[in-house]
C-alpha cells in the first residue's frame, strides 16, 4: 500500500479497544503498511511519569491514570501517525474529540472470551478500573463507548495481526 495521506483532513489512525485487543502490535504493523509513524499513549505516559501504568494505578488510583491519559492525549498534535491508545481513553470526551479532529478512530473489537484467553494476569496490566469492578463489568461498561467513538469497527477474533491490519488498510482506502 502506498503512503497514507489525508482523507477528509484526517492524517492519523487511532486504535481503541480493550486491553489485550492488540492495539500496540497491530499499530506497529499498520504504521509500516501505511508508511506512518507509530505512537503508543501508554508508553508516552510511562516515559513522562517514570512509572509503569500499574504503579500509577497502585499509588495514585485508577481515576488519576484516566486523568493522566486524558492530559497526554489532549497534549498531542501528531500528523501522520498510527496512535495506539490506552483502553480507558474512551472515557474522556475531551481527548476523543481532540483525536477525532485529525484521526480516523478504529475500534478493535475482541470478545471478552478472547481477551480472557490472551491476558494472563489482569493485576499487572495497569488497567484503569474500580476495585469493586470485575473485568467483565469493565468490558460491558466500555464496549458501547468504543462503538460510540469509532469511525469503524474491525472484528478481530480468529484473525492474526496481519489480516487485521490489512482490513484496516482496505477500509481506509475505501474512504478516500
């Protein structure tokens, strides 16, 4: 595929979805296919704050991680990037509206059963969720938010990352 260029003034592709959906891995592959740079907002947070996401959740709480994530996303002004967001980015209307101005939002839709198969230990992932909340509750809470913010959804179960990144490329080409 040739270099991705602006479609309707949008120069970025943003990946959203649950932890374990493959945002970072697929993001790297997609950036290569589209000849774009790649950014992972979880890594931006960790570099800026000098702590792993789980450490931030453990010491400052899940709401603080969400606040930090919003600030990091809102402060970005990238052009020509694939951006993998943290799973809780969709809680911030401010951050999502900021991203939508310059980006196509792609929801990587993975079933709860598949995420449970992929993630071995939820306690070390730095997931921004309440202490009294199960991962199933979190999935049910976030799913409609991903759908709400997405320009399009890619179903990811039983597909490898190459196939998924290819489907995203095809969808982007169909838009322009």
